[in-house]
């Protein structure tokens, strides 16, 4: 089975290429090619914008009597997609670009025009310096002066940056330590204020635990703030009042027992001084001597009347 796409041709044994007639074609003949628009352009007839890369079926021809270093220049003919007006452009091998000749104007050409103007100016200046040596000397002195000014400004900027960038490490460390001390003081003041708000006056007797950096962590100093002298006096007064009240209550009980909850029989013998009730003994004893009262209570004989007299829940209404 033969191949579908045959690349080799069959030449018979009696083939003679010299017998093939040659076609005489003109040098300015045109070919139909498929190409894309080389740049953004605008049609001068209808104002249609043709973007770069749009595809066209164009006609190509060789430009006669125009070359650049042996490179041929080609011209292309396309039609506007809106009004079918003919647009022509050709290659520019000198600048590696294209030149729009007829039927349209090129867009976004400002940068190219600026570059061309700068190159033209530089070329003119170079030619002028070649022809005029005084102009060359003047331009060189001006360039050297400008360079010296730039160097001076650069040195000033460097000095200014070094002046601002100079840092004193010791000063920074001192400032940092001072900030830490201030922060610790502020925290202590906040703690004191919090203690006062929650505990009030009793906050003076709060114990604080102070850590010592020199000693190990297990050892800590406990500092207790001494209460004020006014608080001590108030505590003493309250204790003395409590003692007086206790002694007064004992006297009241003895008075109640004296009112006669239980009547004594006439035929009973008189109670000796050793067997007197507790109420009579408490009247004879001063209120401050509570210890002696306890001693007499232990020495007195246990009697029913004395037990009834010392009963604190007795009532004299019945």
C-alpha cells in the first residue's frame, strides 16, 4: 500500500531537466501571503482602529532600487476590514521595524519619536564637536563641573546619614534599664491600689513576699507591715470592753439569782462561808479578777441552789 503523503518524486530514466522550459517572470511581481498587522494603526478613510496582530491576506512585492546592506525591502498591501480601503506598509531593516506608507497612521509612536529625536540630537552634537574644538573643550569642562557638584551633594548626603545613624549603645542600655524600673514601680503602685480597694484599712497588715535575686528561689523574705498605733489602741479598748461586759453579765446573773427563784426553807441550817452560792462570792470579788473567780468556783461545794443561780437561761418573770 502506498503512502498517503509522498515526499519523494519519481524521476524516469530518460528524464532531462534541460528540456524543461523556464518561465520569465517580472522582478516586481506580487505574491499573495498571510500576515498579521505589525503595529497598531488607524485607517485614514473611515477611522477604524486596527490592532497589532490582526490577520490579513496581503499582497507582497519587492521594492525596486531600495536596499540596506544587501537586504531587500518588501512592501505589503492590505485592506481596511471596515471600508476596504487599501493600506500599504513596508519593512525597515535599518531600524528593525515597519513603516506605514499610505492609507493609515501609526498609533502609540510617541516613544519611538522621542528616541529618534534624542539620537538625532546626539549625532548633531558629535558632529559639532568634531568640527569645533573649542565647543568640545567647553562641553568637557561643563561635564566635569557637573560631576564635581554631584559628588559634593553625594558626600553631604552620606555625612548627614552617618550623623543621624550614629547610636550610643550605653545610652540605650541606660534608657532601657530606667524603663524597666519605672515599669516595676508602676506595677507596685497598681498592686497597692488594688489591695486598698479590696481590703480597705486592713490592707496595712497585708504580708508581702519579696524575692531576693541574690538568694536561691526557695528562700524568700517575708515583710509584714506594722499596724498603726491607732489600731493598737482600738484593739486594746475593745478587749477591755469585752472583759467588762463579761464581768457585768456575771453580776447580773448573781442579782437575778438573788431575786429568789428558789426559796430557802426556814428549818435548814445556815450555809457556811465555805458553802456560799456562787452569786454571793461573785459580788465580793472585783470584776477584773476573773482568774480568782474561777478558783472560788472550783473550791465551792456543788449545791443545787448554786447551780440554779448560775444557770444563764433562767428568767425572773416566773
